[in-house]
C-alpha cells in the first residue's frame, strides 16, 4: 500500500482521478455554427442522479439534469471496457478479439464468463420488456456531456474484477442459491404485463423500495452484496472525491446513491483503492486440502495394500474402469463427439489424482477444436430465446461437455471409493 493512500491525522489523503475522456480535445469543432456554444459552470458541486438501468424516465432525468447543471464533468457508472462496448454496439462495430478456449475453460474464467453472460442476458430480456436497452441512460449521459462541453469520467470498477470478487466472496450455499434463483427465473417465471413491469422498474428508484431490495440482497448473499454493491459504492465514492473541486453530475444506479453519499460524508471510511481493486488468490480451503490429499491417499492406500500382501492389480483395473468409464459416459451424455469422450476416458484416471487438472478441460478443448468454436459463439451465447437456441450454440455445447465429463468422472471416483478403497482399508486395518 502506498503511503499516499494512508489516512493521516491531517486528512491529507490523496485521491487519484478515474479515467477521463475529454471530448472538447478529441472532437474537432466546426468553424461556423449557428448554435451557441455551451460553457460549463466552473463551480464545485456534485449532483448524483440515481437511475434504473432500463428506464426511459431515467434517460429523461439524466438529460434534464445535465442540461440544467452544465457540469464540467459528467461521471457515469461504467468502466472503460463497458463504455467502449456500449459505444461499439450503438455504432454497429464488431471488433475482432482473440479467442483462447484454453483460458476460457479454466474454472475461474469459465465461472465468471457464465455469470457475466447470464446477467447480460437477463438485462437484455428486461430491457426488451420495456423497450430500453441496458445502459442507455449511461450512453445518453455521455452524449449530452459532449453537447455541453463537459468531460466524461468513468468511475466504476472493472467488471471482471467485480465479478471475480463477487464469486470469491460468496459462500457455497450462496452460490447454490444464486444458481437456483437463475433457473427458476428462466423456466418458472410468470409472464407479466408490460405496463406493470415498467411500473415496477420505476418503483426501483424509490428510496423505500431501494432500501428493501438492498436489505433482501444483503441477507440472501452477504458476500455477493459486499463485492457487488458495498465495494463499488466505496470505489465510486473514491473517484468522485477526487473530483470534488469540479462541477460534477454523476449518473449511477439508484441502489448505489445512498452508499456513495454515506462514504462522501465520511471520506475517512473509504478503504484504500488497492484493497478493493484486486483479485487475491484464494487461501487454502477445506475443499482444496481434500483435493491435494487425494493423490497422497491413493499412494498410501495402494502402498499399504501391497505391503500387506493384497493383490492390487484388480483394484487398479477397477479404478481405471470406473474413473475412465464415468468420464466417457458423462461426456457422451452431455452431447460430446466420440473423440472428446475417448480423450475424457484416457485422461480421467490421471486427473482424478491431480488437484490442478480436470478431465473436462481436456474433453472440452477437443470438443471446441472439433466444433471450431470462436469468438462469435461467445458473443451469441447471451442472445438466446429458448434452450433450443442454447443447444445450437457451439460454445454452450463445449461447456456442457466440460461439466458432463467432470460430473461423470466424479461419480466414477465415488464408485471407486466404495468398491476399491473401502475394502482395502478394511483389509489393512
């Protein structure tokens, strides 16, 4: 931690500014114009506009506030990546991006990708219900900022960091609950009248409703709430504090407004930015200790069995059959090609006793190569209307193969425990 970041008795803490886009420097002005140039009002001020992300009334409120306040800086709840993504989508720009299937299939990256795509899909669906694209009010704020000759500050934390910290902060129970809520919302959700849904969206900006929703979220998932809401309140407050000598209009989700104001009223409580802007490697958990103990247990049990004169050849053959067969069946049942299933069968006996490997990675990589999965499949993964659409997405099929292989391999290993390990342990002791 830098000494600058420490809170000292003289309250001389330095707050570094967020990324700022200066339109008046990047955009050439016409030599002649009939419209009067709008000059920002240079007077320290902060106006926070709380919005619902799929509300047309929020867009109107953002527009009116910026025109009225004539700020030097418009701050929006986006990071640079999401802002560029919204601009590209608005302009119909498709950027070529490198697609690395191996990196994607790593457990942490795969989890973040799936959660990100699910949330993106959910927002798009809700936006279609009310006829407003998610993030429209942020884009409108950026466009109006350019019109009034204001700079644009991107005050939110990187979305990948937020998602990773959210997932890492959730307990196993919270994650199961989250998955269940997603499943029920997709397949058991009730159809709702469009006007009624619009009314519910507008109610989300009311203080009482916000407090109720935030409290429910906090009780349901304390870990998720901390990273997704509380930390981002602090992060955005930190960035707004760095702009306190400017005339600023900040556009944020209504659920963040009170938290940001609380931090700004007590800036000494804002945590050092480094502490909420990094993803730490998780410490050893009980599950990790168990995983790392598996290869040791294999060697010890088979070794003791051999020393005690037990014929371990049959046990080894059973282990190979159960672990490899489970992976093979799991891969095939998840819709894999036969080549991927065979690879799963061959590597499963090794991956079971290796804490850093998973049979699903290997079958998934082979499946991805056979299906020629690319970045386009990743983009289209969130644009589905039914399970049939998902089934025809090549990347989704690869993800299914990864999951199916790992589940089958795990079942095979559990059968091995019951049919090989326990008998050996009983014979030894």
